[in-house]
C-alpha cells in the first residue's frame, strides 16, 4: 500500500494517518526547527540591541513571520496526522534548544541533572517511536 493510498480514502478525501512514518518525523522536526529559529531571532534581537531600531523591527518581523508559517504548517500537519502521535514528538524541542544554548555558550552551567533530564526526554521520544501501538492505522 502506497502513501497515496493511505492518505486518500475511496472518495478521495484526505484521511488522518495514525502510524508514525519517517516523513512525519521530518515534518515534526521541521516544525520544531522553526520554533528554535524564532527563539534565536528573538534572543538575538533582545541581546544585541538595547534600543529600538530598524534592525530590531526586522528581527521581530522575521520572528513573527516564522511563527505564522509554523502555525499554518502545524495545522496542515494535523490534518494529515493525529495529534496524539504528532504532539509528543515535539518534545525534541527541549533537548535541541538546550544543545543550542550550550553550543552558543549562553550564561548557564550544564551540570549532570540537566544532561540527565535531556537524556530522559530523548529516551522517552525513542520509546514512543518504538511503541507498536502508536503505529495502528485508523
């Protein structure tokens, strides 16, 4: 059965897919990366520019634009995949933003409890992906 057969019902109507496909992982990851991009734009604007300027308006406008695109994209994603299998995958945001902050050397100390927490989140995501009950089709 092809992906087109899964998505299109007999009447040609779009159906939600409940199982976890590789494309779904990429789509959810794209949504998370848009969230991180928006956060980095806002962080850059807040840290680098203490007064209102054209650059600040550009950065804020870009962050708003990225959030609007992400909002539309997330709605499109939820038309095709169940919320119950899509949303838990977005928790990859937390380890990714943690790693982004660590790589950017933001003012925080990454001690073992933070690293352990991130490892637990990643383990939970992997457990969720490997769970066969999440792959059932409607």
